[in-house]
């Protein structure tokens, strides 16, 4: 805690607008501006704006970049065509997870062919991991986290709002499909817009030069008064992602949790060829998993938080990794890990919440799915 | 049970943001509007049963928000004489009216009990940085 916290380009704006600031992954970030539940509902019902400039943005280039990234992550990313994005895990040789990332194959015409967006807490670790695995490949990268800003615009009216202020280099924002990116003109500069997010809603994430962050944020808020855009902090970001059943690094993902255990097999492509951790993951698949990620719905209003024990048949079978009161569902929900024998939806378990044995049941993920998806 | 809001200036306060009001041998206990504002998004409150002994400076219950769970600390020692069932049914009452309908417990205290060890309103305002 003695090290100075990093500040996003929107730090002063957050403070001036009543945000409660907290230390998160080495950054000073807004946890909330008003009530977390109000910010959560604003995102589910209209639009939420999130400063996610703390996320690591690493730009890569060079003839071996595609092969290099394919070797470092679990998903098939070497074959991405320009403008496409894929979710992937960076795994260690033991099959544990170093990070979960988005790999962008950037639109043609820029200085870099790829972008990796990684978790703030893992920025240095991933930069070191790239260096350690370079092995003479013709690839170069630059960490532009501090020179750029990233803003997520999420919610049923997000596209309508952003479409008013961005001009894509080709096509319209409404036509930009899920997990695609495009360069754009926005607030007088060049930006990158992608149809991605971490809330379970439709929306985009925008990357612009750091010095344009405040102007973009203000423009979104001003344009958003008609549609009801609200600034949202990390508190709502967490409740939204939990309802959407999305893992958070440090909770559902860690160096000793594999993507298979976290039930992210959709992002693990064994048939693409060699990648770090492939052998360990294949062995794990062959031998069978000892624990898997599940969703839990708890009775009552006590929140099971990280570390709470999950019990069944008179013994502890696992632990909760995240839990909250879900504002949309009006229920206490959690995610955790249990042996596969207990992972079937409907399985009754007990969660120990500060000395209270709370009845719970396993439910399918995600907890919340927006209409039309 | 219906309860007109106390004037916070007439109350005494703990460092852990409980308020206390003494009348006869009964001390009414709740949490301050500052505490409510800090917690935001209350989801649950856990209160002791009538007849429970509470000890000054020790937890008597807990209050949970989306963000965190906090112990409720007894500002006095005594026996729980009454529990506000309404706030257990609907915790938002505490945020709406922390000094009135949002009271939590009434504690029967031994003869001679005072609230002199607790902060006055002005002292509490200083602690939370609001000025006197």
C-alpha cells in the first residue's frame, strides 16, 4: 500500500462528482458515485458508463505476432481476421490461469496488428510473460495503458447513444457485430470501438488517447441525458458481471484454477496446435476434473462472500469465490467451486455464512440473460 | 412499532456509528445517517432476540450491504427488551429513517447507567469530518 496508486485520466472527474475512490489492482478507482444498486439498474435499463482505463492495453506487431499469441493463449486467435476479437485464457504450464484477456485482431491500417486487453492486476505479469516466451520471435509490443483511456458504455440504449458521437471508418455502429472492433472518429480523434463488455448487456468499449478521455466521458454523459446514462463504479461492475455469470480474475480464475475447472472450455481449443498449458489441460480433461465452477442461489438475504464454505453430505465440498445480492434478480447469488458430482443444477447444498448454515442450490449460469439473447 | 424520529442533536454516538437514546432504564439503539450513507444498498440486518444480554463495545448484530458486512456494536450493556421487527422485514427502513422508524433494539440497562462515555452530536460530527 506504500506505492502510489495509478490514476486514470478521469480521476479528477470522478472526485469532482462525488465518487468514492478505492484502491483496486494498484489503481485508485471509483467504486460508486451513488448507490451501487441504482447504478446497476441504470445499466440494465438504460446506459451505464464505466471508466475501465485501469485495464491493461498491450499493442503488438511483427510478422510472428499471430503465432506468438496463439502459443500463449487457449483460444484460437492466430486465425482472426482484422476487426475480430476473441476471449481467451493465458495459461501457465500447469494449466492454471495467468489471466483472462481479450485478443483483438486490429483493423488494418494501424501501427499494430493485435491488441491484448488484460486485467489491471496482471499487467506487469503479462508483460513479463510475453518477454519470457518471446524466444526469438519477430514480435514487438508496447504497453499503452497509461497513454490511452478505455470507457465501457453498456446497456440496452448504449448503441443508440454511442452511434450519435462516433463515425466508424466503415459501416455503422449498429452493424458492428458482437466481438468485433472498428476504428472510428470520436471527439475529434481516432479511437477504437468494440462491441464487447462485462455486464451481460449490449454495449461497446471505447479506447481513445488519454488526453481525450474527459471530453469523451462528458460527451457521452451530455448525449446520454435523454437516454438516462449514468456513471457507474466498480461496485456495479461487479454485481453486473456476477449476474451475467462472468468470472473475475483473482476469484473464479487464478494461477491454480484451470479454464476447464472454471467451465470456460468454449475458449480452449485443443485442436489448434501447441500452446502453453495444453498438455496439462489435456491431462486434466483425461483424468477428469476434481472441481468445477457453479452458480449458487441462496435462501434469505445473507450474502455468501469469498471464502465461505460450501457443504453437502455433512462435509465441506468447496468454497465460494464471489457472492452478492443480485439487484435484478432480488436474490443472493454466488459462484464457487464444487466436485462435478455436485455441479448439476438443482443440487441442494449448504453455504456457511458467518456461522449460519444457509440452504442453497446449484443453478445454471448465467444467473441473468438479457432479453433477446 | 411506530416511533417518531429523534432529533440527532439529542442523541449520543459511538465511534462505530451507533446512536443511543436513554429514557428511564431503556436505551434505544440505531445507526447514524452517516453510517447508512457509507454502507449504501442495505440488504440485511441481523438483530438479537429479546432477552439477549449485550455488552458495551461488543457486537450485538450485523448489518449487510451489497458491498460489505459490518458488526453492530453495543453502545451500552444490558438486556434486549425489544427488537424492531420491521427493519428485519425491510432493511430499507433504516436508510429512510435511521433516527426514527429505523431504530434497531431497545436495551434495558442497570440503574445508574449513563451515556456519558459516548460522543455528543458535535463531537460525532467532528469525528466524521462534518464540522460542528
